[in-house]
C-alpha cells in the first residue's frame, strides 16, 4: 500500500511542514507544485518509485542516482 498519498487521510498536526521525503527507493522534495523526484536509489527505476507512490511525481531530466 502506498505511503506517499495524494491527500493525507489522517488528522494533520503540522500541515505544510515537510520539505523532503527520504525512503529506501529515493529522495523527493515537497514543493507547492507537487512532489519532485530528486534521486533514485541504485538499481531502482523511476517507474518503480512511481508504482509505490499514489501521488504523481514530478520527474525532471536532472534526476540522479544516490551514491
């Protein structure tokens, strides 16, 4: 079940306080435009990350792989 959702389904205690999301699959930045994929883990594809994320990711041409 995706943990990164389009909309929070739990009560919010601190809205708009998250700037980055770091998981075992990649690093994402939360922006007013949406969630931007910054880096992928080694051997993880952008498609794999998107399949585990309900929210549509913004993918720029500058996505790099973590070292």
